[in-house]
C-alpha cells in the first residue's frame, strides 16, 4: 500500500470531522454550556459513528456494493426522526436561570454515541470525502487494506476531535456563546429540523419506490 493512500485516508477523516454540520452545532452547545470535559465525552461517543460511516464508505469505494440502498434509506429515516426531536427540543428551550445553560446533556458520552450513529451526513459525506481523497490511489484499494485504512482514519478523527474540543473550550468562544445562547440554540434547532427534512427527503423515495423529479 502506498504512502499516498494513507495520507489520503488521514486527510479524508480530518476533513470529514471538521466539516460543519449537526455534530459541530451540538458540540458547540455542550462544550460552551457545560465545559470542555462534557464536549470531550460527546466527541468520544461520536467517534463510534465516525468509524462506522467511514468504514461503510471504504467498503463501498473498494467495491462491495451488494448491500444495496434500502439499509441506508431506513437509517436515513431514523436519522431524520432523531434530529427532528433534537430540533424541536432546541426550539422550545427556555432560560433556566442566571449562569445556567439552556440545554443540559446529563450523559454527553451516550448522547455523542447516539448522535454519531444517527448522523444523517455520516455516510454520504464520508463517501464523498474518502472518494475525493483516495481517487488517486484507486488501484491500490483492496479489502486487505481496510483495517490499516481504518486505523489511519482513526488517527485523523482523533486529531480533528482535539482541534474541535480546543476551539469550543476557549474562553472567548464560551463567552460569546453564553451571551447569545438563546438565539444560537434556537437557530441550531431550525438547522436540525432542516437536516431532518433533508434526511427524510433523500430516504423516503427509495423506500416507497417513488422517483424524485
């Protein structure tokens, strides 16, 4: 396996994690509202989803397309329902008192795990990112390379997580978030509902045999 292949997998994992999306917004709220430790626990749980979706993307890239689309369509509906619930919760958030966060996650590790496994951007973004950065080494892609590629990707995920946790734990970020918390939380809720609608829009036609115009 070439060095280019490993570099591509590392950069793909790094880019996948740092691309703004639902997880970034959730991490911003948890980290700024509850501290860096809670944010780190959230990202630790989310790592399981990162590995799952990147693994499925690598399997598809290498050539095993026999899984079909139905599995991902069902996952898309589950993702959409979960994000819609989170969005509705954020939209209905109310101040709980001075110096208290609007939304408190009691088990950030579990929230991160569920969020990572139901993240609607997971598979399509992982597939697009890994395809773009591994295209130059397509001839070297084999199933025997999968474990090593996942190991390299894990390194990229961990480095990206450290970067994000450092950002959301910075005092200037936390001050800004707390000053505008209600607005940010409700705007995030609207975005979550938008992501949910997008997930359902892409998943439902495949399950019900409807062709999108």
